[in-house]
C-alpha cells in the first residue's frame, strides 16, 4: 500500500492502471491519485491552454483511424487490415517507448511498416496532431528546456510517486530523470515484504477449480474478513464464465473488467436497428427486431409481430428487404409506418453527418422510447452517447464515407469501446487480473489458473520490428529472458497482496493435460479431494433452501377438437409436457431455414407427385402394363406440377439450379419407387389423401391418410409415405412415436389387414410394416396375432389420449435427455438445462 509519509504529504500518486487508482481512492480519498496515462492527457490539456499552438492529442480511436488510412494507402486490400492496424500501432508505440533506432538492413515487413509510419507521421505533422508517446517526448523537452517560472506553469507537483509498476520503459525513465533535474522528488513505491501463508491446490478441471474459488470466497467473507480478491489471468476473456459461477453462489462482488459493449441489449438493439439501412437483413436480425422491446410500440403489437416473424420463417428465405417486410406487415400498422419512414441515403459524407443520420433513424424506429432504463442501462446510454461523440470526432481527417463504410466504422468503434460498469466498490469480493492487483492489499487472496503456460508466459515479439533489436533493447514481451524476469517480478508482487494466499491450477483442460507453474514448486500443496468435497457440500446446502411445488396438470379437455390431428398425440407420446404445451399452450417451433427446399417442402412435393400419378394410374395392373416411356412422362409431368406449386410461393427459387437438381433427384427416386410397387401382390387404390374425423374419449381428431390399398382378396392396407428412416418396432412400444397408422387401424370401419410405411429414400427405399401374412412385403402375422396387436394398440393409445384429455403435463421424456436434446421447448420446461 501507500507509505504513511506519502499519505501525509501533498504527493501525486500515478498508478500503472485505472483499477489500482479506483481502489486506492476508496482507501485514501484525500490523496491525488490518477492512472499514469490519464495524468499525461491532463498535462496536455493544461499545456494546450498555455500554448494554443500545441498539436492536438489524438484519442486511441483517432490513432486507429489514421493508421488504417495510412495502411490502406500503401497496401493492397486485405481481409486482415484491422489486425495490421493493431500490430502497426503497437510497433510504433514500442519504438517510441524504447527509443529504438532501426538499422538499414531490414526485412520486407519492417520496410512496409516504415512506409506506413512515415505516412502516419507526415499526416500528424501536416494536421498538427500527435499521440501520447509523441506527447511524452514533447513534454520531456518542455520540462528540460523550461526555466523555473515556465516550469511552474506546467503545475507539476514537487513530489510524484509511481505505484504498481513492475518496470518502466526507457521513455518513462527519461521522463523521471528530467523531473529530478528540476528538483522534483520522484520515487517508485516498493512492495512491502509480507510473510504470507501460501498454499497450492490442483483440480481435475477448470470448472471444479472455479467452483472451489467461488465457495472459498463466499466462506471467507462469512468469517468477518472485510475484503478478499480472486485473481484471474486473462480476465477479460473469462469474465462471462466468472459471472456465471459467482452469481450462482455469491452476488456481492465487483469484477474489474470492461464489459462487452456490443452485446449489451441497449447497444445491440441500436446496432441492429441501423442494419435496416442495408438493402437486406438476415432472418436472425429480423427475428431480433420483431421480438425486441427496444423497438417502438412493441407492447401494443408484440403478438402481431410474432405472427409476422412466423410468416417470414415459413417463407424459408435467409434475407428479407425492408420493402418485403413492409408488404407483409399490414397487421402491424405502427411497425409498418416506422419502416416506411426509413430513408436510404446513398450520400458520401463525413462521419459527423452520418452520426446525425443514425440518431434520426433510431428515433424513427422508436428506439428505447418505451423502456424505463435501470441504473446500469442509464450508464450504458451515457456511454453510448460518448461513443457517438467519439464517432463524430473520427471526422478529424475530413474523410467522407458511404453508408456501408460508415456502419463498419461504427461497429469497429463499438467492438473496442471500453465500458466499465460502475457500482459500489464497497463489496467484500473483488475479481481482478494479475497485473491489476500489483501493490494492492487484501485480507485473503485466491490466484486462479496458475498453469505453466501462464507464468512465465510465452514471448510475443512484434513482427514489424527486428527481433534482434527487440531482444537487445529488452523490449517488453520480446524474448523468453524478458518474460522470465517479468514473471519473477509479478510472482513476487502476487505474494505481497495478502498474508493468506491460495494458488490453484487445473490438471486438464478440454484438449490437453496441464502442469503447474514452476513458481509454485516450493509451496505446500493441499490435498484437493477433501477440500473440494467440502466446497461441493457447501453448494449443496443451498439446494435445501428451495421450496418445491409440483404443478403437472393442465385443464381437462372435453368435446374439443384436437389441434393438428395426430401431431398432439405424437407430442404426448414423446413427453406429456410437450403434448400439453402443443394442445393447450398452442406452442410450435419456428421453421428452420434451409437452402433450397426444406425437408417439409420436399415431403410435400413427393406426397403431391405420388397422389397425382396414382390418380392417373388407379391400379397396379395399369402400372405394370404401361410402357416405361409413358410412365416416365407422367412422372416428370407430375413432379413439375408439384414443384411449381411450391416455387410460386417462393419466387427466389424460380429458375434456380437447386430446383433443377431437385427435379432430377425426384425423377430417379420416384421411378425406382414405382418399379418397387410393381412387385407387390396385385392391388388397386381405394383412397388417396383422405381426410376424416374420429371421436375418441370425447376428443375430436382430424386425420389424413396418404393412401389405402385394396388387394384382390379384399383386404385393406394403410400406407403412410415417409422420407425419414423409421422402424415398425416403434409401434410395439407403450408410447409409439408414430401413432397415426395404429390409431387409424383401431378406429377404421374397414377390415384393415396391415399397416405400411412407404420409405422413399435413395439409401433405404421400400415398404416397412406389419399385418396379415397375405402380402409379400409384410412380416407374417396370424389372424390371432393381428387381433392381439390391435387390442394392444387400443390399450396403449387409450392411455395416451386419456393423459392428453386430463391435461397431463408431467415431465416424462420418452428417451430421457435424448428426447430433451431434440425438443424445441427446452427454454420453457428447463429440464435439459438442469
């Protein structure tokens, strides 16, 4: 922490990062404490007042914009240009911080980078700009050359202390030296030596390790310990995982990590609304907008908008234009009015003009007008407005953009925007990265993820700077030697964060076995099984705090028409809750989007084509006698008619290569099918695509049968076409997944002699079924066996229909979690999640 003598003096404390400043200010509210980089900016603002001719200090985002422009001017277009910007800017910062002098013999990539840098520096000089590192060297010269009276105008205090720095760059050291030459007292606050109780513990997986850390933190704060810290390597990338684990157990925490600004609902909704300015939006974007409360008049039209979304999905298109959606939005008058007001600008204008246009579009769409913002959402909105101001500031080069490029600039800015959720720091549990913790003190500390790949880390030299030069000048992260020295300093700092520290590591991740960092070799190890068992036990205690209430009965049905005919019974068979949800809650899944024809559409085309062909043939005898060329002519004609009925609803498929290939596939498949039909016992078509109603236990079912065949011996066989693979063994189960044919068999007035699945698949074509042994394609059954089978079906289906009638909504998936995995109601019943 801060030595007492500095606390009593009027001393400026400069920290290595903003987290250190935030936590120190809570402890020392009277001290002047600032992050180093913010203090530099403040010094520029002070000097700019004294000397208006001073170059303008570019923000981080303006620097990115300028580097991007310079690279694009000197480089062929590439997909990784944004990555180049980051590396090129980093190379420049390292060069300035370590005052590197490049030799004449350079690799090609370094020569390219020098061209970009020269262009960048020329732009800065021409427009009177500079960045923070150029400003640091400028400030060094100002201090060095100023006389005492001018030095006093800079308002640099007499004493400056640096806090939390593991090392300094040569530029920072030079800055300290010139301050000392001006009699400013400069010191680096050394870490207090603490004799800590240190333990290490290993876990079989990172999940177990995380659970243990959470339980430990919760337990420690119960023991009158004021403040504990959990230190996490790579915290920004692990933030969501940390939140998930902690909020299950302990919500009294503060995570010192920036939030993913893009995915915050307020921001995401604004960006998705602005996508309306494109010619077309994906079905996923339309799905979000039509279900979003951030779009105006949502409460008034939410049900109509869901119906509109269902209509879009049924059209099986991946993209829709605003015009197309307007044509379908008659039931949503408010949405329609808003969409019609959107103006599609083709102007080439500066970003400040685009900012005004984007704000206007958000207003037209009623963005957030019905939302009462929470405290956090208000802070997000304020940050969004700051982001738009920064977006406007990117017009500093007076460069003009078309709409697509302007939107890309906005998305790029959002992706790197730093948003730290504000909240009370007076919480017992703090989650920090390793470097954020340097110099801070806590009552107890857990350091997570101490694998050998973390400490020391692998070197990451900049590819644009000569490697030998980086190693020679000991540039940060350029060599194994530097990483090892840095790891020693960091590990020493971690050991000074508390007098009670646990280091942990996982022995395996998803792909490989892991080893502990060599820095932990001398630390006493705790046996993890007993310790982890206690942590798990602590979690399980919370289970007893819940009160459970069973509610597995819906409304009893009587004299009602069952929705979807056999679909409700199929759902009831798969899980009673699914049957209840389908019939009484009127649920159904959104259709999936497929290229070309959907599986459902393919099934419809085959059913329709076979119906039309059999209407012309009528009997097997005529099929056998018909010349092959004539049969192929009928097949092609009926396939054409069936496909075109679908295409008329989806004109995007018209003249499509997909449709040509589908017709070719169907011709081959259906031709093989009719060759198979020729080999059956002689039959004629009794019914085709017949619909009828059946009342069973007071419930009305509407059924549709694909085909009923009648043999010469006056026996009737029910045929159901299928394009997926099915087993007739399913009919023998207590809860058949395909109950339609058994249900027809027990309710029909006809003497049904057999049930047949007609499988139309290129890899599995033919009939599957059961019944009396007269037909060649059936597994033999005696009359008594068939009678017994009908009775079994009657008993099983009676049980299913009775459960549906009584409103049974119990969670009883037919095949356990395998059934749940394929269920569209996971978010409603939550059984699979638990």
